[in-house]
C-alpha cells in the first residue's frame, strides 16, 4: 500500500471513530504522525476542536427553552412549516433565500424546504449550543463562513440540500420536470458562488490532494451559467442524486479549458470513496460528459 493510501485509510478510520471533519482529521493525524490511536486520544482530550461549534456549554443548555422556542414558531405539534419558517427568519433577521438556511437545514436535519421537525430542531440546537434566537442568530455567520471555506462541510450541506427539493417518496428531481430543474438551478445559484469565492470549491488537480492547485485555472462563475444553458438546451427532465453529488467533484477538478476531463471519473479517488456514502461506479454521469463537449465549444469560441 502506498504512503498516500495509508494516509487515506488512516483518515477514513479516524473519521469513522470520531465523526470529525476532514480539517480536524488531518490536523490531529498530522500531529500524531498518522497513528490513529494516538490521534483519537488527542482529539477527545482536546477541549475545542477547530470544527466544533462555539456557544454556550452544552451542560448549560435548557431543553425546556429549546422546546418553548420551537413552540413559538410551530405550525403543528411536531413541526415548523412555511408560516413558522417566515416567523423564524424574521426573528433571526435573515432573508428566507439566504444560503445560510441550507446549512441550518442540514444542522437541523430538515427533510424538506420550510419543514423543521421537533427532534431535528432539538438535536440541532444542542449541537450548535443554542437555546435562544439570540444565540442561534450568533451562529449564522459562523455557519456561513464554514460553508464557504470548508470543503467537507460544503459537501455535507450540498448533499443534504438535494433532499430538500424532493417531494415525499421521491428519489430524483423528476416528477415535475420544469420545476425540478428550476429547483436545482436555484440551489446551485446559492451554493456555487459561495463555495467558489470562499475556497470550499477551490480547484484541485486531484481530489486526493490536500491543498488547492495554485497553478491550474479551474471552474469560473461563467461556467456555471454555461451549465444552466446546457441543461436548458438539452431539455433535461431532472437531476439524479448521483449527478447532483458528483457535479461538485467535477467543478473542483475540471480545468478552465475543459481539456483534462477524465471519463473514468472518480475511480482513482479513494478520498472521495472514504468521505462519501455514494456507491460511485467510477465514471461520470453522461450529462457531465456531454457538458464537457458543450463547454469545449464555448471555451473555443464556437456555439455549434
């Protein structure tokens, strides 16, 4: 096994034990010279891992206050719905279309847009160390910054966002084609600029790389518009979960000329296998392969 493969295995093992993100995993494993047992001990003895949420001590949180706060927004005994979401946004002084709400939906495990179940609310508030609108409001800038800059956290929120646009029992954004594509584009419009500008989607030559590439130009916001145009031109009927998830790996690795596209996709990327629950077969979805040909023409100045 190569040195890099051993490191990847150590990272995967460490994360499976601790539930830590990539940033903390790398930090502790490097300190421990990639000895997982030592790194785990260091992690649990550390009072405040870098990726943990800051706020009130969990021992100081009031479950009763968390429940009462939920009840002030609830539309039914066990859930906050559309009306309650509007009230919540007003209380937090945040626009209902602010991208940070996608991070909050991930933290609270919301099953769909504008739906916040009691259990997810309670667990999420405790995880964020909040029991009031004031403390929750204080967490929003931190969540936004983390979403913008942390590739692993971005991947988690991005993956969860797909489920927010699904009707109950649906597996792909397919049931109502025009609206399904509009929903996906709306999510991409919120998430991609944040990740590109903040570093979470910084270009890498290889998904196994620990640091962004400083030499190869990558995806630009202009390319996002090309992607939207491509979906419109081909009358796409929807976006599958696999296409949704693999798209950000494509965004991170493709060069700005679309010349280095590997049709075998992620087969040689153990880091992605370790940090994703997707059973990648190795090749990119056909829609991404087709988009590369479309983008090459645009990058070369042709439209036919």
